[in-house]
């Protein structure tokens, strides 16, 4: 309301509104039975698609499944969150968790992709270079030397200290092992 000029009051009301939204999401989680949880969270997300509240429903379901170690739930709600909210800061957790769960499920190519995506979306994050090194290592273990070399070249230019040296050494080992002297 533009007629309200008291900034302190507006901030207090905004904080109350945010807390109320969180409580509504928490209430939905607490009142949903195990068998209907996914359906209720998806129904609420559909009602609030594109809003902070919609993101809250997806992320809360993601966290529940993450805590339970439910790989299918993590990929379902994590994938929806990535698609619906591609700029969300919560994707730091979502991409990292999905990558770790992909490794647990022995879906190594997906894990490498998710770690690369983490680095692509959040290059300034403190864990971004570590995630890219994980992707490079997975590609090496899978024999995907061209993909590993691409990641290692990026790391050689962006990483600092020991990680940069490690990336350079691994890259040289790849070139040696595949006989690419050029």
C-alpha cells in the first residue's frame, strides 16, 4: 500500500507474511499422511506455481525426501525445483544433493552432469571448483576422457592452489594415456 510510509511497519508485516507462509507449508507437511504427501505437495505447488510459496512447497518436499534418503523423491522434487525456479539459491543444495544421490544410485553420468551444472550455475560458489573436479574424476573413471579434459581445462584456468596443480597433472596424464601429444 503506497499510503503506508512507515518502513519499519512494512518490514514487520513482510516478516509476518513470510513466517505465515512457512507455517502454512509446515502445516501441510505435518497433516499429510505418508501415502498422500507427494500429491498434496504437488497440488499446493500447482496452486502457487511461480511464487515463493510454490518454491517453498517443492523445496520442503525435497528436504523431506533428502532426510529420508529417498532417491526417487529427491530427483522428482529436485528436478521440478530446477525447472520451475532456475535462478533459486536453493539450487546449491538441490544440485549438490542430487549429484550425491546419483552416485549412491550408481548413475555416474547423471552425477557428473549435475556437478558440472552446479559449477555452471554457481561459478563463484566456494564449492564450485570442487564439484567440477568431482565431475572430471567421474568422467575419467568412466573413460570419458574428452569430457574429463574439458572440465580439467576449466579448472586449470579457474581453480587456485593445489586444485589447479591437480587439474593440470590429471590433464597431462589423460593426454599421455590417450596418446594425444598435440
